[in-house]
C-alpha cells in the first residue's frame, strides 16, 4: 500500500517531530509555570460547571 520511501519518511517524521516537541516543551517549561499558574483552577471550575449542567439536565428530564 505504501512504498518503502513513504514508510521511511513517516517513521523519520514521527521521530523528529517527537524530538522537537519534547525539546520545545522542556525549553518552555519554566515560562509556562510562571505564566499559567492558575490554569488548573479554571479547568477544575469548568469541569464542575459541566457536571452541574449535566445534573440539571438529568433532573429536568425526570
């Protein structure tokens, strides 16, 4: 289905892409920790909000 060149390119691309993403993440880790301190609380509140909406929907359907 795929030629040998296409498979080699795909494998090489995945390896290089993973390396670049990992390297970039490690490089920016300190910056992210500084700029996104309260993000986990926003995520938790968002999930709680969604759970409340599903609970209200469940109550109104009964």
